[in-house]
C-alpha cells in the first residue's frame, strides 16, 4: 500500500507505527477511533487547502473492536455487523468534531468502500 501511495504522489503517509500498541486491531493496525482522532488532529495542523485520504480497517477480519456494541453473538455475520457498527460510531464522532473546525465548511468528504463483502448476508463471491 505504501508503494502505491508514494507512486500516486502522496507526500505525507502515516502508518501504524505512530499508534501505540494498545490501539492496534490485531495484525492490521490501529482501531478506527484512534485513526480518525489522529487524522482530525493532523488536519488541524495542515495548511489549507489540503487533500487527504484515510483508510479504515476495523471492518476487516477478525472484526475486533475496542468497545461494547449491540451485537454480542460470536457468529461471523454478527462480528462483521459489530465492526461496521463500531466504524459508523467512530465516523459519527469524527464528523461531530470536524464540523467545529474552521476548514470544515470548505471541505468535501467522499466516503467509499474499496470492495464489497459477502457478510453479513453470506453472499457468494459472484453475487452482484
């Protein structure tokens, strides 16, 4: 991923090394809440105008999250829903905080998935 971002012209890349070990989601890196907090603080120090990209990861297996959610079953579809709920909650907090920043009114936010997922409906890989 870093090679892709460097080749694409990104000049400020933050990786999991900046986050304390207790913020990490197993092998992938830091939980979304920590990443979104860091991103918000980083944007507040960034000269405007800016272009910034953020990749979340809590909805990747093993679907571990650092808070209690309404989903407590240990089945894979419920764990996926748990992780999606957590990411949504983190995004809510992020946007509530971002809306108070000077740069917010001149900022366009684009949220998109990098791919679909077979969960929580257990779809086959070839389903549209």
